[in-house]
C-alpha cells in the first residue's frame, strides 16, 4: 500500500497476538498491521513517533480491547488511502458490532453492489486498519473462516475474544 501523504508517523506495540505496527497521518489512524501480515506497506520515510497522540490512543485502546475491557474504538481514522470503492467497504466494516459476524455477500449488498462479492473480498483483504476496522468479522457464505491478512489463527483468536465463535 502506498500512502498519499508526505508524512506518516508510526510506532510498534506488543499484543497477545504478536507485534503490531501502528501508523497515523495528521488526519487520524491510517494503519494497524500485525508483524508478518500480508499486504505490508512500504514504510520507507515514515517517522517513528511513540508520543504521537493518535498512536498513543490507539495503543491504549488496543490494550483495553485485548484485555476484554473494550469492544469498540473511538479514534479518528484516515481511510483516504484506498480507492472510493475500498473506502466504502472499509466504512461498512465499521458497522459490524463486536460479537457479530457477516458474510462477504451481505457486505456486498450493504455497499449497494450485491454482485461484487469478489471485489468486496479484495477490499476487505486490503483493509489497512486491522482489528479497529473489523475485517476479521467477515466470514464465508457458509459461516466458515476464510482468509485474513493477519492469518487465520489471529482471526480465530479475535472472534473468540469477542464471543463470536
């Protein structure tokens, strides 16, 4: 993923599911990636800033989430780095509550294009803000666990943490 901004700030945190890189722009949180996750962004030129206010908020809220003290996030998000279609899918993911799941087909219908199941799947897979924009809550039509850029083990763990499995 290439970001369209000149300045990205980042930090790295630990979680029960492995290390996570957080990234923010001046507009908000722009990324959360597990170590060794697929679709890793080009981080050249990013500035490490452990004190960045959005990154600190994201780190604290993720710690609360993994400890079972939080089931939703209250952070400014910068989703502007995808196409208009990807952004619409990522915004639709935000409407899936913790403890619930949906299918790619239902998500496609929700964004107004029920025939675009594969395109929706591709957009879900490119979600740059793992966990916080909850792409892990999307399952196959038969309820099966399908691909997750962070790995199916992490997807399973996230859904178990939320009580969805």
